[in-house]
């Protein structure tokens, strides 16, 4: 179970102000490309699940992930997550040959699960989005400040994986409020935004 605090920033100005504020605590910046797959009848999306390939820093490495049973309430996200590293060049080939992923089932627990539990026997590529993630080590928390670029616009968010989400959410809210940075609780995850084809309304 992955548990994260997710707060949405309203605009690029808020994103830049937060990034400047956190700059002494910056550890790395990740360039992520996220590509999603489903069956032609959207078996996974209908089941509130998502199959994703994520490429990091111009294919320096890649991760196959499967997320299911998402819950997002008052800025706290809980989701079942399974991840496996995958060779970037092999992963890249699946963008034009999605069914090649099914051939991994003998060495991928994720693909074995999809075939066994969801009956997946055909996949299509849904496309995806890019994300620039600034990572900061602040007060013992790993803060991730995201600029997510969709075909239909740009969204800004701060995330923090947490074992004590209520406590950590309060700390992050305090940082934002003390520095006059507007925010709202995220009420839809990035995949949900992508599938909706529009930016969150508030």
C-alpha cells in the first residue's frame, strides 16, 4: 500500500515560489515520461486500475507498475502498488507493440497478475504525459514538487510518501500557509486527470 500526501498548487507562480523556497533542500530533479496501457475495452480503467511504464531521465532507467484500488480523500492518497524495474530499450518497444508486454508474464509478477486475475489477453497504448519532479529533503520528509505536462495543459502538485500522512500533511500545509502559497487538496490523481482529458476545475 502506497500512502501519499497530495496537494495541488494553482499555477506556475505558486510552483516557482515553492521551488525557490525549498531550493536549499533540493536533492535531485527527475524527468519522467509516463505511458499507460489497457485492453481495448478498458478492463483496467473500469476496475479502477492502471498499468504504467515510467521512463526516467531520457531512458536512463524504467519501471513497470500496476496500481489498483485508489482512494484519495482530504489530500491523502492510498493505492495498492506493484513495481518492477525493466530494461528501458525493451520498455520503449512496447509503445509500438503493446502486446509484447504480455510476453513478460513468465518473468513479471505484474503481467502474470493481469493475465490471471483480469483476463488481459490484448493491450493497447493509451498514451501519457510528462512530469518534471523536483525532490527535496525537508524536515525528514521527501517532498516531490511536480510540474505535469498533459496534451491539454499543465498541472502543479506537491506529493510526499508517508507512514504518518495526517502529521506530515499538517507540516506541509504549515509550510505553504506560512509562506503565502495557495493550495487545495488533490481530489483526482494524475492518471485520472489524463483520462478525463481536462485539468482539475479548482
